């Protein structure tokens, strides 16, 4: 019933007729109105060449120097603040069609990984996916794979629920996620683009990339719609 209501809603209130941040009418085929667009910040300029977060200078950030991630490189299209936060939340909650908009922003960032063997994604448990109705990371990965002319490779499975992570520290998040993923297909020797919606502490990316690397993945590149700015001076 909920999916039927969602489809009906898309017919009555089609995408790109209202701003997906503030809800005002746009009628210009864009997901965001001019006012909210001013609060949407591209993740460009000075970024860490490893985690891909916006930084204060063109250099490897202190976090990556101190604790290098298991993934080889990460990229993101937006800085996770202001309008980007609202858009990512909408994508998770009830606007799966944002996959097209987000993939259009992220695909150019991933062109340097176009020689990868395929695109995979951070999985949800089957129960959580049923509750939400979809996995936003899978939707984004599927659309991104099309734009990069790469196969979608669902090589990860989430084997246990991990609960809400917002209030946890980076260490607590890592401890909470330990052992929650397993490989669901052969990855030995593969180079993979791993997709999620947002990079915050990096705990999820770390556990997923570590799982893939332990099973023999040669390269893991992490790609997200948005990432939290690293404001610590390198």
C-alpha cells in the first residue's frame, strides 16, 4: 500500500516541480530552487587526496595521515552541510528519484575510476530494507553504474543490524560495525567503486572496504553524494 501511495504521489506531485529542500514550486526541471541552490556547496578546491573531504589546504588530512583508511581513494560531489543535508535526508526517507540528480553530480568525480571492474554499494539488512522500501545506496550505485558503463556488482551483504549511529563517536561506530558485512560474491583481484550516500566519520566505509580487501579485492574506491568537511588545519 505504501508503495502504491508513493507512486500516486509521484503522479500528482512529479519530481522537479518543487524544490526538494524547501518545497516551493520551481517548474524548471531542477531539483532545487535558486535560494536553496546557494546553500548547496560543491566539494571542490582543496580536498584530501585520500578521503576526498574538503580541507583547509591541498594536502593529506591529519586523519588519513594518522589512520589511513582501507579504501584506496574516496570522492564526493557535495559538502555535507546546509541544503546537502536536507537532500540526503530526503533521499533516504521518501524521494528515491533523487538518485538521478545525485548520480549526475557524482559520475564526473568517478571518471578516474572508470577502469574499475564494477560498482557495488553499502548494503542494508533485509529487514531494514523492507521497512524503508529501498536501499538508497543501491539505487544510487545502479544509476552511477549506468553512467559509467560498468556492471552493478552486489558483492556485499549486511548480516546484522547495527542500530542508530548518529550519537556514537568514531571509535564507537567502528566497534558497532565490526563484522556486520560479508562478501556475497567473488571479489579477488577486482577493482570496485563502493557507493554510499554520505561520508561522515568513515566508519562504515572502513568496515566495508576492509571486508572487501580481506577477501582479495585489489582496489576499493569509495564514492558518496556528500562528505563532512575536515576543518582541522593539516
